[in-house]
C-alpha cells in the first residue's frame, strides 16, 4: 500500500487573504507557524484546472515537493540504474 501524502488528509479553508496591487499577499502568522514557514523558505505553487478552466491552487514547501518527487521517482531510477 502506498504511503499516504499529507494532502490526502482532506481540505479546509483556514484563511482568506487579500492580493495587493503588486500581486502580493500575506499568509496569516498562525498559518505560517502551523506550516513551520520561516523567512527565506521557498513554496511551490501547484494549480489545478477543471474542464479547461483554472479552479484552484495550493502552496507547499518546495522541499516537501522535492521529497514527494523523490519518493515517486526513486524506485524507477533505481530500476533504471540496475539495468
């Protein structure tokens, strides 16, 4: 059985943020603390479309995304290296 990713746990709205005139937004301190975000951390933005229309986006720590990719591709790369 594949290991469960954190995003498999469910969906909820934790905050609503404003986008300013420069396209910037501020994540509330409580969310930053819960996510363990520190100044200088990098976030990956994943977007989703439904029927060709943008519907939503999510943010995740870039190192967490890299870990997911490694977990997904690692076995394939080991298989290729063995051949």
